[in-house]
């Protein structure tokens, strides 16, 4: 039985007001970051200065094979940093990966962790860091909210895509090897101490990945900014800067992957957007997007690209003021708030089109829609402070609107 609409709204908004107060005690911080082409070569000297010596490097075996990690390791050797390499092949990190990584960490006397790779590698390394402070707990026991509650070893995150923002977030999504359940460890102690934004690492990304990960970052910023309640001035500022950086650079990075300035700006945009949604939260774009990923394997960024304009339009007048402010930041004009908001949504659609991304999906099956609604609603209500609270019929309308 679904709650009547007014009761659902009251429940969600009350929950959000209480959590807003709780958020002031959560210890959100922003990682310090090194930024610039070739910065990974200087990480060794930087860590040495900070007194960090024994490092576990967590990365993907493909990255090592392609020689992408070597410049950093050479820098470690120049600076006399001892390191142990732990590589993984899995796309999504599992609890077995975390256990293996922790064993390597312990057996080699490591005292800090450097994760270099996409969101999955960084999440896996965060899992290892959580184990380092709770060696007797299983990954399943650490999953959930605020289970780490203790400072992790010095942690450096080096993203090789510009999208997920894992280098700034509280979360590590790990799949349990026994049950196949995918769940997050969420704790502000998992926010990395340092991040390195080196655009040379993203130069080899194929255009499709550049497009979809970039749209994921945009979805983080737009959802965080249009959300109510949790943001402080910092999240609002970071979300606006992220939107401007992505607006000005996504097509440049898509069209010329070797444009280091555009790559750098996209990385910074993704980083700011990641920090904005860490406190400000995401919304229905993510909640529905996760169901498309779970049921049909739709890539996260692709789901975000398609859903973002549909969901923002569905919010209607409630989101106009905030979207108009984002339009202003990007120099997108209009006679009033509604016009500006709609022009901003159209810009997202046009950018998708220019990058060859679809505006709808043909994968959604009739038989799955009820399940999608249940999952999306469960993820989002009451946690996400979206501009308009939806009940089942609203989710259904939106899902129908993205079907081909
Ligand atoms: Fe995302």
C-alpha cells in the first residue's frame, strides 16, 4: 500500500529536515588536490614531504600493462617511497578483492594507500582502507552508514576518468562475493585525504566514455544544485562551477581527446560535482538510472545522459529558479526563469545529440516497470531532497517517457 501523496511528502520533507541538522556533525571535507599534466610524476616527492613512505598502490592490470602507472612508480623510486602493487581485473570490486588487497597491505607493512584508476578501483581501495581500521570485520559488516567511524590510513585517489567523483565522496560500492549483493560503505572518513587530477591520464579515453562519464558528472552537479535542504554555500558554489566547467569543455574533450586544457577542466568539474553531491545528494536521475544499470546493464553515464533532461523537465516550475541560475552561469539566455530553465535543458539534449547519445531507451520491458519503480522509490524517498517528491505514478510517467 502506498502512502497518500501528502503524507509521503510530509514524511520525506521531515526526514530531510532532521538529516540536514545531522549533516552539520558529519565532518564533510574536501580532499587537497594536486592538479596538472604529469602531476602523477611528482606524487612521490609530495608524499615524502608528508612523511608517507610505505604505500599500497591499488590499480587495474590493464593500466599497468599500458604503462600508465609507471611514471608514478618511477617518481616513488626517485623519492625513496616503498610501494607494493595490487592489481585487479574485475569491473566491479568484490569483497574478495578487498580481502586480497587488505592481505597484501598487511603482509607488506603498508601504511598508506594510493588508488589509481576509475571509480571501481578507488572504491576497492576505500574498502581496503576500511578493513585496515577494522581488520576483524567483514566487508558486509562495514557496508551501510557510518560503520568506519575512525580515520583511515593516508589515502590518495587518482581518477583516470572525469565523471564518477569517487575521489571526493564518502562512498565505496562493493559487491559481496558470496551473495552478489551490491552495497555501499558510506562514511565521511572514506573521503580521500589527497586527490591528483592529472589530465594526461584521461587522454586515452574513447569519445563515448568521455561523453557518458562527463554527463554523469553533469548529473551530479545539476541534481545537487536543484535539490533542496542539505546544501551549504560551498556545495552551491561547487555545483555551479562544475556546471560551467562541463558546459564549456565537454564537447571540446569529446571532439579532441588530446586537448589537455579541456581534459583538465572536465576533471576539475567532475571533482567539484563529486564534492557537491557528497553532501547535497543526487536525485531521481540517479535513482532511476541505477535500475537501468541493474536490470539491463546500461552504462551509468549513459543512463544519466538520457535521464537528466527528462527528469528536470518533469519537475516543471519547481526547478525553474535553480535551473535558470545554472543557465546564467553558462551564459544561456532567456526572457524569464522558465525560458532560461528550458533553454538549459535543451542545451543538455543538444549536447547529447552532438555526442551521438540517444534520447530514449529501447530496453525497458513492461514486466520490469513495477520493479524499477519500487527500487527507484526506495533509493530516493525519503533521502534525496529533490525539488518535487514523486509517488509511483510519477515514476511510471517518467519511465514511460524514456521508452522508445
Ligand atoms: Fe553518478
